């Protein structure tokens, strides 16, 4: 299976088909669901999102999504669950960009951490392999979502407000997001969004 085929299979696969949650933002409510990742798969197939596989990232960075023409996912080769989860993290950024959902950069990043934490938990990746912040706090959010999934009261649970705010705070405190990856002030302290579709 080629790297591209592996990516498309992951985006349409059984684990991703179980990822679903909502969170409030200034424009209403955002839903992340299997259809979100299917949209990214279609965008890759249509050439709206290009894939670049690399292991050359700044310290503390596991992948990058860049808006442009075309939009670009720079990710590590998918050799295991860690890389797959980090790929889905970057795909979450693509979801907001492709749908032109005007979440803040902080909300965008926090939601991406929820997605990778859900993937890590659902695939049984042991916490010592992903317990650095903000992953650890995202893991708490994922644990609460998994309890909601098991209870089955609602098809798409809403994130716990307190846990969501704690995760957003952890994202803002992280040096990669506070100062950016090039040593310049990061965008996540602001409320803007860099999505261009």
C-alpha cells in the first residue's frame, strides 16, 4: 500500500469513523465527525490538499498544516499509531480550513489535540508515549468523551466546558504555540484564524 493509500484508508477507517464531538465557538457550535475526515480525504484526492512526508520538524512539532494553493499537510510517514494520531491532528486543521469554519487558532489547535488523544486512546497507545502537555490534558477530554460514547445518550457529545477551557489554556501555555515555531510570537495568543479554504 502506498503512503497516499495508507492516508486515505486511515481517514476512512473504522477508528476515525468513531471520532465525534462538538464544542461551542463564537459562531455557534462546531462538530467534528467522520464526515470531517472524509472531506479531507476527498480534498487530497482532488489535489486541494497535498501531502508531504518528512521527519524534519522544529523541536516539539510533529507535523504542519499550511493553508495555500494547494493546502499542504507535512507529516511524518505513517509507521505506527503515534504518527497516525499526529496525522489526524494535522487533518483537523485542514477540516477547519476546508470548511472555512472561523474558530480561533487556539480552538483549532485544542480540537486537534482532542482528535489525536481520542485516536491514541481508541487504538490502545500507552499514555507514557503521549503524556506530554498539551496531550495529557487532551487525554482527560478524550477520556470524558469515551465515557459519553459508552453511555450512548447522545450521538455526538459536547465537550465538557471545564475540561475544554483547561485544554485551551494548556495550548496557550505551550512554548511552540506561545512563541511560534520560528521563534516569533505565535498566533494562538490572539483570536484570529488563518484559514483560507
